[in-house]
């Protein structure tokens, strides 16, 4: 039989486009919102599927590319030049704890040759026409369903330009405010933004113009039930948290970078993980361990940006950890994160649209992180916070309550009501608020909070500087330097020599610096060359009321340094 069968090349009347009986009405999948149908009837017929005739290699490549451009495969989009397919994630956790991963129910999977073959098998009828001899010896033609060879599928997917395929700019887990102030709340793909809403909870439509009663009820629930019993250290901590909670909803509207969220407490069991779990449950959450080296931190950031989650949490850092990372500081001020793809030699670029958070007890920040951080501090002011009487709480056992989808819906509904009430009043902003690169975010969220009478936003900025470990040690060093030497001009060698303890024989040693001489990250005093570099890097940078100045010595061959104080 094989010797009598032949492939028949495409002829003018051969089918290279969709034809045949009209397809049945599409079957809507509420989870994926697909407009496709399996189209296989009870008898196993595939007549209702789009028909794609394969021929030679080049012909098949052209046919498949044209079919993809016509959106033959449902829920297929282009992202960064590559095709992706939206699909439901099976076996996900139904109700994880607040400090566990909370993935979105739908993911954008890259289309590979294998997945393209599977999609074609499900949503199209790919065939070739073959010839054979019948019982009389006469030639006859028949169709044979095929799976195109892997090299053909790979060649189809090698393209970076896909005209006709809708662009996917992100997957979100909850409604967001579009740039025109309207609310994207219908699950599925939104052509206006290129975003795909894969709702964590099934949310009834939120009215564009909430009533005064709805707004009052939303404010009452948020402030006097949901957030009432957290041991906020100040009103600023509560206001900052509300701003962070609503940030993913407003991010596309504000078009701004988002600062780092530091949620810490004086004691364990104060509620830190519940606070991060709030936005995590609503928008999708990934909990990852803190990386204590810059290289590992960079790798973890690149890896998590490939996942569809709205919130990334470094949970339960070691007590007293100093968050001082040039990598993290760069991430927070970068709209697009670029890095070498793990396991490959090519560079990938990903939009940085996540809310980055960390929790721990008595955490500190260093380097440039203080000006990039919003702090939420809890202080229960008691020895055993876990023994507080839950029966008196606005919502008893909140850590369990927030894991129930119906309760997450309640929180999200009230947040959206407050957002739409703010936009109904033209979204007033707090023009007097500023926060370096995050000023658009601060002004928008400050205006939102002020509109709803929530006071204290960013009022604890000085507290953040107070936990800036880098700021604290340099200020102490400069204060001691000025106390010991005044404004005397000194070379790095002279200053380093003054840092050596005085020896008094049997009486031991006396350190005039009282342990405040600047040290390396390893905790040791730098050598002369290292000290000179450290001082040069700090010239002109104010540390409290102290500042380092620099000039050349009389011979002009060395730098000399001194400290000025301005009260």
C-alpha cells in the first residue's frame, strides 16, 4: 500500500484556508473566557474544525503562519515577540495560608513546538492529501490528518513579528484602573490595555458611580473591621498599608514606579504575614526566601518576574536583617528589568509591574534603600501577642478568614468602591507630597487617602531614615571624627592611624573612637587605600548635620578630608 500512496501537492482547489461546515456556536469557558470550541461531535467527526492543508515544508510553514495570524488557535497572544497561550492551571491550592504562594488560576505559557502540535490537534484539522490505487487500479485521493514535523513547527515559531495576533502586556489577578480612569473588571483579554484579567475571585460588577451608602460601608469595613485590630505603631503605618493594598489597582492609572514595602514588627505573631497576604491573596502572590548575596538575589528576581503574580514577598527575614542591596535598589527604579535568561545566553526584558514586599522583626535598611522604602511597623507592646483575645477582634482569626475566596471578594469589592468614588471626583492628587522617583505614586495615593479622610500617609519617613543602618553608622562616624579632630584636614593615612586604640601597658587599651570608626561590610576597619575610597565616595553627602569635604594638600599630590558640622 505504501508504494501506491503519494503526497499530492496543493492545487488551486485544495484547501489552504478555513472552509467546510459552519462551526458550532462557541462554548465559553468561564475560567479562560475562550471563544473556541472543541467542535468534535458525538461521532468523532472533526468537520467543524478549521481545515489546514499541509504540503511541502515551505508550504506548510506558510499555511500555519497564516492560520496563527488569523487567530485560528484560541487564547493565543504575542508577548515580547513570542507566542503565548492562556491556560488554566490545574491542581492549584484552593486556600493557601497568608504566608504561602497564592498563584493565579491562569497562566500565559510560551508556545513551543510541542505545545503548538497539541494546540493544532485540539483546535484545527491539519491534513495532507494522499493518493492510492483503488481495487480497480485507478488512482483515488484521500485526506490524512497529520502532526507537522517538529522542525516545521519550530520554523513557524521562530518569527518575532506576528501581525494580526493580539499583544499580551500582562496577566493580572484583580481589576485595575485603566489610564482613562475606567475600571477593567471583565475577566479575560482587554483590548484597550492588552491585559488579561485572570480573577482570583469571581467578582460581581462594581458600579461606576458607587452610592454614598456604598462608600460609607466600604470605609467602615476597611478601617473599623478589616484593619482595626492590627497593632499599628502610628497612623502613618496604617495609611501606608492601605496605600500599598490599593497600589496594584492603580498602577496602570498612575503610570508610576512603586516603592519597596517593608512590613516589620517588634515581636513575632504581630500580624506581618497577614498584611502581606492581603494583597497577595487578591492579586496573586509568590513567597521567596531572601537571598543574602547580590548574585542570588538577581537570579531570584529574574526568575520570579517570569511568573504571573502581582505581589512578591520575601517573608520572615532574620531578625535585624539589614536590607542593603544595589540590585534591589536598581529594580525599584527600573520600569523594565533586563537580565540574562537563566540557563540560556540571551537577555530577557520584563516589565517590572510587581509590588515587592519584605517582612521580619526589627528590620533595617541601608545604602539607597531608605529613600526607596515605605515602612509599615507593628508594635503590640506586649510579651505574647498571639494570646490577644480574638473574640474582641473586628474579624476573629483574620489569618484564616483572609484565605476564604468569599472573604477576599469582600475586601476587593470595598477597595474598588473606594477607588471608583475617588475617580468620580476626578481623582484628586496630593501635589505637596514627594518621594524621589516615586512622586507620581505618592501624589496619587496621597490624594486617594486624603479623599477618604485617612491621615498620616508617609509621615513616618523619618523613622525609615532612623532604621537606615548605613545612615546611622556614617553619622556616628562623622560625629566622632568632628568631636576628636574638629575641622582639621587629614589624609586617609592620618585618619586611619588615629583609629588605632591607645595602649596603656597593663591598663589595656583605650579607643578614643569608642567603636565608631567606620568599618567594611565584614566589620573590620579598612586599610588606608580602602578608607580613602570610602571617604571619596561620601564627599558632599550629608549625614544628619555632618558632611565630608575634600581638597588637595599643599603639595597637590594627596587628598585631604575634613568634617563640617551645620546645626
